[in-house]
C-alpha cells in the first residue's frame, strides 16, 4: 500500500500576530491601576504579579516616603520583590495600607 501524500503545514508568520507595546516601569502605570493589580494578584494567589507590582511601586514613588509611612526598611521592600521571597502578612498589610492611603491626584 503506497503512502499517502500529506501537504505541508503552512508556517505561521509573526506579522499576523499583534505586537506588544513597549512598557516602561513607572511611566505607563497609574496608582489606581496598581492598586487594582495588587488586590487582584493577592485574591488569585499570583505572587509573581504581586512582587512585580511592588517593584513598580518602588520605581514610581520616593523610597523615603514609603519607608517612613510603612515602617519597613528599604532592604525589606527590595527583598519583597525578589522571585524567591516570601513576605510576611504583616509586611504585605503595611504596603497595602500605604497604597490605599495614596490619593489619585497625589500619585500623578
């Protein structure tokens, strides 16, 4: 029995796919959007997104203000963003309280 001829699959072009827009941390994010992303990440247990949001917050806001209002050291805030970190509930609560106290007008 002779083999059946199979047509080759068409190679997909990357031109057909939508291209992602460039992202610059701290410039394309509003504090309200950051609040929503952090809350959603915590409810969905998406710890990587939470850590990324904290990193964006650290890029967007002044460290002296964050450390003064949260009571956390700069090194603690940085460690919260590391991939293998496991921040305590107390530290997460302090950061969430800080973000919740921010006004949208103050955040711009």
